[in-house]
């Protein structure tokens, strides 16, 4: 099973940017966390989980990568569109266009922050959202896409 994890703008600045909101761990640590979650959860998936991680600060590049997923056999998408969550109809449309099951993740709880963060366009094209769980939200999303969400400790 092939899972694509997509991270949007400024997530490459984790550990530096607003650590009181996003934590002290850097982007490299997030990638390592996601790879380990895929390895662990992949033990219960025939053939394991093939995990690909992509980060870009550019909206069009994110759209291109989502479109590419249609052609490269991706079975599920985990996406944190970061600030583009709240502005990008293009990312929402790309997710709808490829119709690959997608789960939205946010490190922080966008619903309890500024009002402009309460709208999520990408979320409208996703089957589920996890927000406010830090790195763990990514594991929850991978578990959800692989039918193992109910098995995770809450
Ligand atoms: C974020 C929340 C967004 O509002 C913000 O613009 C980000 C990160 C999160 O993971 O909590 O860049 O998506």
C-alpha cells in the first residue's frame, strides 16, 4: 500500500517557527516519526506501507504532487496544507480531482485558534481530519487510511 504524506508551507521551519504552538522538534523529526509510523502500522498491511513524504512552500507544486499521485499508484494521502488550508480552492479541487482517500492533519487545533483558521477548504475534500495532536495526528491519519484507527490507544 502506498501512502503519500504532503506538508505545506513553513512546515520545513518546524522547531524554529512558533515552538509554543508547533513544538520544538524539527521537520526532520516529523519525517522520521511518519516513516516509523508507516513501518509499524505496515506490519498489519499485506506488503507493508510504502511511505513517501513531500514538502513544498508553493501552492502549485502541492497541486502538481497531488495530481502525480493519481498516476503513481498512491492509495491514500495524508495532507497538512498548512496556511493553504484556509485559502486554497486549488488544493481542494486537486484532492477532489484525483479521488484518492485523503486525511487532513494539523499539528495545532485550528478550530480553537484565530477565526481565519476555522475554514478548511482542503478538509472539504478529505474523509477525516485530525487536529491538535501534534506529530501523533499523522499516525492517526495513517492508521485511519489503513483501517487500523480503532486499534490505536486513545
Ligand atoms: C497548521 C495550522 C495552519 O493554520 C498554519 O497556517 C500552519 C500549520 C498546523 O499544522 O497546525 O502552517 O496547518
